[in-house]
């Protein structure tokens, strides 16, 4: 028997998730267990990018969350209500929940997790922070034995896109915002992004996981990027900084010690979102455009950085589906001896492409006798084997020998090697001291 999903919403994330779940080839075998049982939408008449049986689509979302056949409710509809009420009703009806909704979790996480604990179900939210970047599960599991000092994130793609363009083009905030809206990188109402509210939702969630305590959203200080001017960016640049909208959750234990405060019974932390001058050598300084990154610092791990696409249908679907898979594994665990995500499920060998069939670019350095026409001879040998050259540079001399460097276009390694074998027979060629692959 498959695990039945009731999906609430078939917009960007819902469609991406259905597409991923329908295309199961060469993904985790547990996906075979997943059945898209119901999908709730607002309008049945809207054209959809995915094909689903007529019986699957419905506008009755309430019926989905109380349907006894549904095992997992996937909330990808967004907004506060009715999303919050539907999540709570799903929990009351014993469903596990997967959600991408940072706004609901950051505001109503208290109520939702209390209800989930009482009902004995899981609420999974990998997609709520950092889109496709796995950061929730690492904080909950892989890094959970660490004492976390700081979580620092660039977790709003729109503002990072705007700041990156202001930096590279020397443009004003309002001009770049208008262009970002025209290109679809910023919403018509950009408030949640540019005033730091979206990042505040997300850092509240990360802080809660990293420091093991609940966070009231109103306690998260949030300052957006409207006041950042191109003059500030230019000065920052001169001083060796870039300006980024950082979301920071930081242990304040050292501050408490300085202030002679007694050790608090619950973690004492600072949680904030604000534009920040970041030294150019800092790992977050090179995170540009709509990308997101989260730097976690703790003991004993040191620094770990998660980087990737913070939004988008496919990326977010990856996060939503990984939560679904985790729940499927947990549901199956009661019936089989091992959790199939933790156990090694592979039995067959992969087929490995021989190096001779690899397609890559090459860098090669030749030492040749200083004779006329050597470069032409090299070119002929390469041409004989279908190797085309991106650049040829005669760099100088090493003693009596001329040094020639070539970079090829993409070529099959086998063809390139044959060309080299032919080149080595040329009397003008002394040696080939370097051979490197180019990314
Ligand atoms: N987009 C991203 O890249 C991204 C990344 C990370 C997290 N998220 C989060 O994922 C969630 C979904 O975002 P999205 O971009 O996929 O939103 P979206 O494109 O606006 O899609 C929303 C979907 O929910 C349905 N829906 C909304 N309200 C409804 C209601 N009251 N009754 C029935 N159906 C309703 C809509 O139905 P119709 O299609 O019939 O209108 C639509 O299919 C949000 O919480 C968002 O913050 C999004």
C-alpha cells in the first residue's frame, strides 16, 4: 500500500513537487511508495502545468485534511489563513505535515508544534528556509550534537539580488528594485522582502532549531535595505567590505558573562536582521544574486556553510520531497526492520564512464624547439583527432626551448590523448611538462 499525500496548493512549489514526484526514475526508490491522492486548489478552471486525474484535484481543502485515507498533508498554499487552520486540523486528524510556509511557522509554530507533539505526528519544514538548501535537517540531526555559537544567513534572494546589482552597477536602490519587479525577482509589494520581514521569519525558525528554544517573532529585530545607498556601497567597497542583508542568531552567553549576568536557564541569544558590512574575505561576501547561504558556527564543528538556490519550483520541490521521503521512511519503519533512508538501499553497481570517454577541456604546456611552424604542426595534430583549440599562447622560453600553452574546447579525453601521442612523435616537440583538465 502506498503512502497517500494530500497536497494543499498547486502553484510554484506545488507544481514543482508534483512534477518531481511524478518523475521517479533514478531518484530514491522510496518515492515509488508515494501516491498523489488529493491536490487542493482555489480554481479548477486554471490551466495547470501538470496532468492529474480529475478525481485528484479539488477545491475542498478541508475534506483533504480530515480524509482518513490521507497519510501526509503537504501545505504549499502559503499565506496565514486558512493555511494555519488546515495544518492544525490535519494534525488533529493524525496526519503528518510537510510545509514550506515560513510565515505560518514563525508566527504559529508554538501552537502547531504543541498540537503535533500531542497528536504524535511530525511537522516538517525543510523548504521554509533557504528553498532548496538542506539546512533544517542538518540543524536538527547532523549538527545537533554541537553547541551552536552563531547562525548567519543570506536568506532572502530578492534583497541579495538588489544589493548585488547595486554593488556591481553602482545603481540606486529604487532603480534596481523597479527593474527587479519588472524581471520578476521582486514582488509588486516588496515590503516583506526589502524590509527584512521574510528574513526575520526565517531566522526565527533557524534560531529556534540551532539554540533549542522557541522564539517570538516580535523579539526579532528587523531592519531592511531601503536606507542602503549607492554611496554607502561605494565607501564600503573602498574599505574592503560588501553590504549584505544578514540574518543573525547568536549566542549571547559571552555577553552575559561580561555583564555579570547569571547563567540563564534557557539559551540567551540575539536574533536580528539588518544590512551589514561584510569583509570581502568572509565566506558570505561572495554570495551574489538570488542565491542564499547559511553559515553555521559551533563547537566542535567550527564553520559549516550551506549554499544554493533559496527559491524556485524545482529547488523548493527538492526540499518538500525530501521531507515527504523522511516521513515515508518513518511510516514504513513500523512495518520493516530498518529505516530505508538510514539503511543502504543500493544493490546494483553503477556504470562508470571510462576516462577515455570523458568530455572535458584541457590545458597543456609544451616545450618545443624554437623552429618556425611548430604551432601549426601542433594544430594539425589536434585537428587530426577532432580537438579544437580555445586558445594558444606562446609564453616565452625556458633556456633554449619555447614554451607553448594551449587550452582546448570540450573534447573526448581519448581523442585528446591520441593527439598527444601524435604530437610526441614530432621532432620539434621536446616534452609536455603539464597536462591539466579545465572545468
Ligand atoms: N515560490 C518559491 O520559490 C518558494 C520557496 C520557498 C518557500 N515557498 C513557500 O511555499 C508556499 C507556496 O508558495 P508558491 O510560490 O508555490 O505560491 P503560489 O504559486 O501562489 O501557489 C499557491 C497555491 O495554493 C492555492 N491556494 C492558495 N490559497 C488557497 C485557498 N484559500 N484555497 C485553495 N487553494 C489555495 C492556489 O490555488 P490556485 O492555483 O487555484 O490559485 C495555488 O495553487 C508559500 O508558503 C511560500 O512562502 C515558496
